[in-house]
C-alpha cells in the first residue's frame, strides 16, 4: 500500500493558514469528519499530496478516515501548475494569496510575455491593468524577508496590496529601516501601514515665495490641429506608415517589458503609444472616407 507524503517544494505553493483558521478547521473536521478527498500525485512509487495537507495532518493526529483522489502528471512542473490553478478557483483563498498564485503561474506558463498575459487574464477574469498590478505586487512581496512574508500571508499583520507594493519598492536603506521597526512576531492587531514612513503632502508655496511677474514663464500657446478634412490627399499613406510603425513598436515593447514586470513609467509609455496609434488610425480613416 502506498503511503501519502508531503513534498516541501509542492507544499510551498500553497498559502499558509493563520492560527485561528487552522484551529477552526481542526474543530470542523472533528465535528463533521473529512468530507473532501485528499488529492495526490502518484510519482516514483509515492503519493505526493497536492491538496489537503492540513486535512492529512489532522487525520493523522486524530486517526480520522479520509478518501484519496489520484492525479497523474508527467512532470513536477505539471503538478505545480495544477496546484496554482486549483487555488485560483477556491472560494476561501484571499485576494493576496490569489495574487501570489498568479505571479507564480506566470513564471511557469509557456509563450511570450503577451501570450502569458492573455492566459492570466483568462484564468483570473481580471483586466490587463489589474494583472500588471498583481505582478508588481508579487515582485515587491518577493523582496521582503521570509518572516515578514509569512506574517503577511498568515494575516498576522494586516496589509493591503498597495502597502506591500510600496514597502517592497522602497530604496534599500528606507526599506530596511521600515522592516526593522516591525516587531517579530507582530503584535495582535498590527497593521503594516503603521510601520511605513508617512508620505508628505505636496507643499503649497507661500505668497511671498512666489516668483515675481517678470520671472514667470510665458503661457504656452495651444495650437489646434488642422481638421482632417483639410489635409492633402498624400497624408493618409504617411499616417498609416507612422501608425504601423507605432503599433509595431508597441507590440515589441509589450513583449520586452512584460518579461520584467513593467513599471508605472513603462506602462504609461505603452498606453501613450497605443493612444497615438488610435488617433492616427481615426485620422487616416476620416481622410480616406472624406478625401
């Protein structure tokens, strides 16, 4: 008879439970029994647990019966892929845990950065912009020390995605100072924002500090574009050439920047390129239709 075994590498792909949730699960299983089967991967004569690690340990502790479902995969990577996809559809997974699953899944998906992005959007039902935010969060989370990652994952210190992203993206010295201020372990009811440096609001200049009239720059004159209908007929071809060039640059930039989670600055560049392409396309279409 095969023996179930916990593989540390596979277990690391699953979110940790805080003490209260762990105790509640144990109490529920003792009252209702283990209704959900433990999912395992049969590999090299062993049954490695993919889902149900806590249920298995509680079953061993209290000698509770349980069912087993066996899945078959060719490689460990396929088993890891199943774990992450399974976590995404669970109702009891927090948004933070789902974010980390998406980030890990992105590393394992085949294809270019754009193709991976499309797959993540389909899997998560999120917009492109939301997926970028998730990846930025995950990258920032990975920069935090292990003990703080565990505290955040177990909700021992309350946090939002924006707070974690901000902490992970701080300059090294500033980040180290903020992390040193967090007690280990965090006190009950701790909130990550309480240990982050305050962001100073923009300072409004005093009246006496304002530049004199003669020193102030001249107002910028806004030049309205020539209406499309008045452009010469030779323009559409030139516009379409620029459009095709810009769209090609956008696609290449998306693939290249997607490999290293795009910064806010890079995303703005891509958005502007895309907008420019849309405007050029509209002008070219108008000229083509109206001459």
